[in-house]
């Protein structure tokens, strides 16, 4: 597992998606993600696209296929970090990913994963005194 | 350098060629003065067309060139060419969601939306040439 | 007796005719006997030489013309039976001399001297002019090349073109075509241009094109092609004059790119002005839209909204369209795109300011806004936004007690 691109944070798995992805790299990355979910019991996988400046339909497919695999393991994929120019292009391309939730930043991702941790199965959040949003 | 500023030519045979061509194409667009968002769109179109070449024809070429209409605006032209199987139902292929490769079906239709002019010339078993143009405003 | 008389007359007539010819053209005729003594000389050229027949007749040719040696040799060899032609320059004048052995009675030779001074002068002037023209061509800071109209073969060029071709001199290009040059890639295009000029008979002035140099690099040229006609008026060749504008082109392109950037920055600034974002509280921004929304404005709105979401870390964006006079399917589509974009950024959008008319239009036009959260006014939108981020507005009455 490449610790450089996948980080565990509480209930969340933070995946930094690299700028260019080959088909082989996609397979390796998904394998690492699924392995990590199993190892840590993570419920949320955050795909962060901050480093991606060109997001074509290949990336869209990557997001959907990863999302389906992750769901089969009982977790959810959320995305963050899409650059403005990338979002504009995706929308015009027609690739709006309506079934994938997007969050603004890591804080929101963590809040979401904590909510899911309380409601569903999986490990409880480590520190109960963290500031949380009311439901 | 004058020659790389005006025209880029890529042989598409691997995924590295796809990333290479779209990145250099994006840089050419930026050098020409395209706004960042437009350069991103141009890069995505190059990426989509290059990937289509890889998936369907295995090999082909992408040419990206800076051009100018006489008495008209400057523009960037992307020409994707292959001698692959061709597109049998072109109208269908140009609609959202149609795919024969298990993808999102947005490659051709989406690319057309991102550019100002989009021409597809395809003959079954002879090959496909896509020409896409975006004007510099 | 009569026979003799008519022969005599005929001889006189021939002599008179000969004299007439000799005295009107710049030539002179000599006859010399077997010892080389001049027995006859006549001709207009004698005047130019400053000589008269009287001075020459009876003199030995060998004694009169010891120099230059060509004349001496000419007489000698002709006397030996050989016909000789040679050219001699005496002072400022040049003569073409022919010595013909006379096989008739007594032997000797006939000499013809033609004054070719003016011809030589004309040749020299022409050569000087050609040299001068060559100097002019090579001194011009532009490339000059001319090609045959039928074969497109090079007829000539100046030194700069030879340099571009990687050849030592312009003569090395004669007979070759664009296909033999380092710019073979552009050859079909160049020849097509040539044909266009030849067939139309009209010049093409100052157009820009590209050329591959001998080192493989690509240059920009400003070219003019002019049809040249021969005496019959048909186009026989094409004159191509071109200069290298690669540097200017690059500078121009850099300027244009910079201009584009400035224009883009100005547009951005203008767009910002027309798309104000109001942060109402942590995590909520309001974007009031006023005026019509076309494609360009819609793009600005989307970009401004995305920027605003970043800047204010907004989770909810309220798009108020109270001030948008017309909402048709086009505008609805634009707003949809903006909403989708905001969602991909992680923010939820609420559209407020839906008037009765707009609500009717949307339904009548069959626009699908079922997934879009809409409110009739900004206030309700604000309450909904607060609700979404988990806050609630309460009145201050609770805290009033105790004063």
C-alpha cells in the first residue's frame, strides 16, 4: 500500500488522486483502497482531486467504478478538491456525477464520516469532544 | 521555439501518449492566450479523442495546431486520425450515453459541446478523422 | 568584241556594288598578293581606323601590321592555304578579321575586317548590368526566387535563397524544384500557390506562410508572388519575394497572447462587478442576479459562484433570480449547469425569487426542475439555508426577561 496517496483519518480514508492515471494504476489504487477499507473498517472514502487539472470521462468512469466497488464493501465514496476549471469542463462535457456526493473540504468529509459512524455500523469516532454539527 | 509553438504532432499508441498529448496541447492553448478554463476544455477533448483512438483503433495520430482564419479569429485545431474500424452509426455515437466500450458515452458528444466546431468523418473498416476547432475570443 | 564589252560592263557593275556595300557598313575588305602585299582595300571601317586606301595599297601586310601578332599570323596562315578568323583589339576598337586564301590566278588572300566595337560594348554593358542586378539581388534583405511557369523549376534566385537551401550559390538551384529543397514539406502548397498566380495572372501580395529550414526548424514568411510575362503576353515565370518574419511573428503572438490575457482579466473584473457575492453568514452566500442571462453571462455567473464558494467556504449558495426578467428553457439550462457545478464543489444551491409567472413558464415549457430546490423569496431561502447547515433563527424574547 502506497502510504503517500492513501491516509486513514478516523472513519475516513483520504485518497489523493494523482494527476495522470493509467489503467494499471487505477487497478492498483482500487485494490489498495479495498484493502484499506477491510483493514480499518473505514466507512467513507474521500477521493481528493486537488492535483487533477484534466478530468475527462476516464476519470468519471474511475469514480463510478470505484464507488460501486467501495459500496459493495459497505462504504461510500465522496469527492472533493475539484478545480473550478475542471468543474466547468465536466459540467459542459455532461459529466455531472449526480450519484456521487461532493464535499467542500476535509472538515466536511470528516463531519460526514462521523455522522455515518454514529448512525451506521463501523467503529465509533475516537474523540467524542470534537465540534460537530447538529443534525 | 517556432516549430513547437505552432504545431504539435503525436503518435497515439499508449496511455502515456494520451497524457503527453493533452498536456502539451493544453500548454499550446495557454501559450496562444486561451483562458485557463478553455485550455482545460481543449485538454479534455484531446484526451477523449486520444483515448478513443487507443480503445477502438489501437493506434493513430493527434495533431494540435494554432491556426488563423483569413480576416478571422485565431483558433486551435485538434485533428484525431486513425485507420481503425470506423464508426458505423455516427448519429447514434454522437448522442449522450451511447457507448460501445462500457464508458460513460460522453466522449464524442461531450467533446462536441466543449468545442466551437466539430467534424467527424468516418468510414467502416477504413478509419476515422475528427476535426475540432475552438476560437480564441 | 560585244562579248568583251558586256563582260567589262558586268565587272564594272560588280565593282560598284561591292564598293557601295563596303562603304556603307562598318567593315573593310583587303586583297593581298602571294607575297602579302596589299593590292586592294576599301570600306567604311578604314575611316574609323584613320586610314585611306592610298596609304595601304602597295604596302606589305606583314610590315604594316607586325602587332598584334594575330594579324601577322592570320596573313601568314592564309597564304599557306588556311581560312582563319580571329578577333583583334586595336586601341579602343575591336575587329573580327577573316583571312581567306584566294585560289584563283596569282594566289594571295582576301581579308575581311568587321568592326565589332559597338557589339562588344553592348555585350560588356549587358554583362555589367547583369552583375549589378546580381549585386542588387544579393544585397536585398529579402529572398528572391523565380520559377518556370510550366515546370515550377527554379530559373534563378539570390544568395539568401541559396543559403536557406543549404547550397553554396544561386546557380546550384537552377533546374531544381521545391521538392528538392529542405522545405519539401511545403512544396505542394508552394506549387499550388504558384499555379494560382499563373492561372489567374494576378499577383498575391504579402501573405504569410511557413517554411522548413535546412536545419529542420520552422520559420514564418511574408511572401509575394508575381506572374511574369514573356513577349507574347503569356505568363512564363513566377517571381517569389519573401522575407523571414519568424521573430516578428513570435513577438506578435506574444503580444496577442498578452492582449488576450488582459482582455480576459478585464472581462473577469467586469464579470465580478456584475456577479456580486454576498456572504450572509458562515457557510452561506447569496448571489442576486439582475438582468438577462445569456451564454456568456451564465459562464461568468458559474465562475463567480465557484469562486465565491471557495472564498467563503460556503455550503449553501442562494441564487436569487428576482431581477431576471425572462426565464426560458435556455436560462433554466444555464442555471441548471451552475447548480450542478456548485454541487460538484460541495455546495447546495437554492434558487429564490421564483415569481408566479416564472413558475408557470417552467412548468408550461416542460423544464425539469424537480431536483432543484426553489423558494419564492430570499427570506424563505435563507431560512432553508440555515436549516441545512443546522442552525435556526430565534427571536430575542427569551433573553428579554430579567431587565
